[in-house]
């Protein structure tokens, strides 16, 4: 694991410890456990984050540690989406604008940041070219695909995912959300808040993991993954879990929010990306 990933996880831990005011014996129990997890660990960051979520949930008794942040993110996104939906419909190129808005929504990530400015990110993405741009290839595949699988990432962001799916106009879309609370990732409740069922079928991955690990996921997710002929994967966590599959069906949509990911993709930090694996793995 890159030491910079450990630093990111530790920042997230400090925020949660402060938020829930862990002190005394409770804080000592968590810190001792966390040190044991780091000792010689080779587990991926997403697996460590899942373990941390479980441990803090046990200590605090709170099932969804980011419930308030998710509520606020969803509300902000719903308000902004109402403003942007007519602009997308009237745009000269609705798909490109909807793609950019969906990727801008990827900034709503409390695993990577303790704050973000969604409106500023939208303003920037509108005028910034994609650092990796396979959007034309995505257009071509859309016209040929029978089943589209859409792997969601964060709460709030999922509202802009819905706008993108509306714009795609694909007849058979299944959206996958996390199988339980982890970070501020979207679950079935967030998909319902976004009214995602209006434009797609919605299923759970069966895993409270901030990524997609197909073999560990529910039988339902595995079946949909096998049957899809086009897959859109949102965010850094899904990229981390899927990039080694070298699967030409997958298009990754994300913002490179950290130096580690930017270096992995060969782009600048903060870049916006529409990447198909065919040429990039």
C-alpha cells in the first residue's frame, strides 16, 4: 500500500474520531486495533476502509457513520440537478455535458476530502477538456449494447448519475450501489432519494466495500456483470477494484482526486477522465 494512501485513511479516521468524540477507553481500543491492522498489512486501501468502518460502527453503535454528510450531499445535488437538467436538454451536445456533470459529482467524497466545493468543480469541468477522453468510443458502444451496468460511487454524486442515465437513453440499465454503509458511498437508500428507479433497475453489490470486487459480491451482481455488454464504473474506488481485470467493456468515469491515482493514470491531479480499458491497461 502506498504510504500516501495510509495518510489519507488516517485523515478520515481523525475526522470520524473527532466527529463522534471518541475519548478514553474507546479511543484507546480503536487506536490499538488500528495499529494492529497496519502492522505488515498488504490489504488494499478499500479493504482497510471496510474494516475501519466495521470497527468504528461496533465502538460507536452508529450504523451509518456518514449519514448526515450523505443527507446534505444528496440535498445539494438534487437542488443543483434541477438547475442543470434543462441546460443538459438544451445543450448542443447533451451527452458530453451530462458526462461532465456526473464526473464533477465525483468530488463528493469524504474518503478523499473533509470538504469540497461542488459548484466550483462543476464550473471547472464545464470548461476543461477530459485528460483521458474515450467519450466518442462510449457513444459508439452505447448504440451497440443491449445491457448497460452502471456502478455507482458516492451519495450526492448518484443524483448526477441519474441525470447522465436519463441522457444516455439506454433501454436496459442496471445501477449497482454498495451493500451497506461505508464512507459516504451510495446505498439503496441514496438511490431511492435520487429516484434512480425512474430510469434504471437498482441492485446492491452485497458488499459494504468502497469498491467493486465481483467475486466477493452477491450472486445477483455477478450475474449482471457477466451479462452486461457495456459497464460504466464511477470513481476511484471502482477503478481500483476493476482495473486489473483488463475488461474492454468497462468505461471509468472519475476525477483523479489524489496524487497516487493521478500518477497511476498518467494525468494531473484534479483531471477529469472518461477511460476505456482497451488502450490504457
